[in-house]
């Protein structure tokens, strides 16, 4: 197995994170490629079946395979094999990313903004923290990394909400008030991260890249689902944002 499959999956299905990998130091690229490819697969796994029990069994398979890496038991697999090669026993810790996806198997909407924030803290935040680890991020940067990850995670969740509603993974009550609160929570976390930016070395900037659509989404959220569906940046704007970031490494908003 090689990194080719991981890179191709990201290039096709998560091009923004693929771009992040290209901006990272060459030595960290295998760890980021495999981590992000794993995350992509874990996000899709509970959606592969509409039967909750089968979906959860699929998630459990990933949890067990990841935990087995700590004991040197690596499955011959297009993602798990290069993941173990890049991360070694540390890859077993990524089981927490799969655990965070377990609730998606039930296809149940969230109860409100607080539940969405908790979900983001179980999924998006650990992912960015592991990515920062791949870049040898210092302990002092952890609060800023976590805050940025939560803020971006909430914004990305809002961007995906029109699609999530159709999958049963959105909100029981997608009111403008609820969406406004999630947007406020996101802005609060992004502001917190910006205020802590001096604790973050430049080397960590790629994994904190906000993307092109965060402000669009947060501005659209109080206007409802239709506005969110329309608040998607063009491919040109995405490429422009990534190009500007490559020059400045400014990750804070």
C-alpha cells in the first residue's frame, strides 16, 4: 500500500485539505495525508447504510482496527496500512475520531446549538489537534488550536447543514434563532483563537487554514437554510484563498 490512494481521495473529495498537505513540510505530508484520508472515510462510514445497526457495526470495525495498531496488528488496507506506516502505534489514538462518528449511525438530528458544539468537539477538534501534532506543534499552542478547530468546525457544520437536514443529521429545529446561536458560538471561538495567535508558530498555520467560505456562512446563518445553501464559495474563490494563504500564512479571522 502507498500514499497514492490517500492523496487521490483527498484530491477528489476534500481538495482544501489536500492543498493543506501540499503546503506542509515534506516530512509531515505522509502523516497529514493519511490522517485526513482516514477522517474522510470515517465521515462517510456511518452513511453507507440506512440501517442504524449495520452503520454502527461499520464504525465499530474502524475503532477495532485502529486500536489494534497499538499492538502491532495492522490490517492490509488502502488507508490503514499507510496510516500505520506514517504514525506507528500513535495511530491507535485516532479511534477517538471514529467514536465521534458513532452517533451519526442513528441518523438523529441534534437537539440544539449545545449538542452541535459537543459533536464538533468530538470530531473536528481532535482532528485538528492530531494534525497539529503531525507538525510538532508545541503544548503552548493547544488552546489556540482547539479554539480555532471548534470555530471552524461549527462554521463547516453550518455550511453542510442543508445537506445534513436531508440525511437526518441536522437540527430538530433549524430555526433562524438556533442557526444564529451556532454562528455566534463559532465567531466566539474564532475570536478566542485570534487572541491567542502569538502562541502559535508559523509552522502550524496550514492545519488552521480557515478556507474561503467561513465569513460567508456565518453571515448567512441567521437568514436560514436557504441562505446557507447559497453561501458556498466558488472554486475560483477557494483557489484564490489558498493561494493568498500560501503567501501570508495568516490563519486567524
